[in-house]
C-alpha cells in the first residue's frame, strides 16, 4: 500500500498546484488545493524605470533574489528595446544570485555570477558579500527584491556601508481571505494530514493573524505534517515554532512527494 493512501494533503501553492496534485494522486493520496500565495502583480512601469536607471548609472554589483524578478526585468528591457544593452551591462557587472530559478535565468543569458547562495538563502549570500568587502570601499549595489523582504535586505546592505538601488519588479496581492481561513481551520481541526508549502509567502500568510498562531502551531506539532519545498520555506516554518518540517533532499516537487510517502510508510500502523 502507498504511504499516501487515505491521506489528505493540503496544497498551499498556486503556480504548481496542479502538478503537485497529480503527483499526490499517483501515490493514492487526496490533494486539497487551498492556494494562499496571493496573486502576483508585475510592476511594468517600475521595471522599465529600473532598467533605464541601471543603464544610466554605475553599479559595482547586481543582486538578483528571485527568478521571477530577474525575468520580469529582462522582459521589460526587451519591451522598451533595451534588452541587448541590459544583458551586455550585466556581463560587465559583478553578479550575486540566489535560487534555482534565478540560476536558470543566469545560464540562459550566458551570465556568470561571482557569488551564488550555497543554501538558497539570502543570509548565505549576504554573509559572502560581507566577508568579501569587510574593510574595503563601499559598493554601489542594484538589488532586485520584492515587497516582503526588500526593506530588510536594503537596510542590511546599507548598514555595511553600501549604497543600494532597490528594484521592485513585482509584488504579491493579498490572498483570498476565505481560502486562508479555510486552510487555517483545516489545520486547527487537523482534518488534513499534511500541508505542502512552496514559498515563505504562503507561510507568512497563514501566520499573519497572531490570535490563531498558537492553535496552528499546536496542530502542526501534533498530527499535521508541515512540508516545505526549499530551505527558505522550511526556515520560515521553523521560525514560527513548528518543530518538525519535512523537506526533500532535492528541492523538487517529485522528490517532495516521495519524501511524504516515505514519512508515512515509516509511521506505525
């Protein structure tokens, strides 16, 4: 018998929800899609201005924190007829990146980063930059981020003496409040066996109301299995007090389902 047989698995993702659901069903589990990511909003005018400023000004470094952001800027450069100049300047600029999707974008355009976050986190990337420039001249940095982390990242870099240009090519709208509440109640009631999270945004949305946090944490630390794709997502779950977070060794959807299946197979009947 498959480990997921008879198990109801909540899916908090939006973009990969269908793919994850099919994988769960193949293992005889029942997916329950409750997307709480919030709709992505591309800031086209801002992106175009960011490209113009990047080409007009001098930067020592360009830091890209998400594949979506990197691609949005590249698409924006193309739409205003500046993609070739943009890519050429990136090739002349020291690059630092995090995330597998960002690395895929890097490779597509023949770019070579100086620093790549070893564990996929911004903390790792910032530590590498801090070590390299400790005691040296401040750097002028082009930072691509989005609305959840941008102020924090900008502040950290500025505290280390650097000058930061913040690029916000996209943001997330608030998710459907009814869907968020439905997922929270399912967790508190423990009517779902596990919840799959694919981004820290989803985790933050579920813990946005402090009044329910204790009940959610108790449910996760009792019978509801918290599953994370990516170390950043796992870290966000752990920072909210969840003691057991299941994450696959390889940060892929298929590997995640295999990890859940193995987890339940090891449980006593």
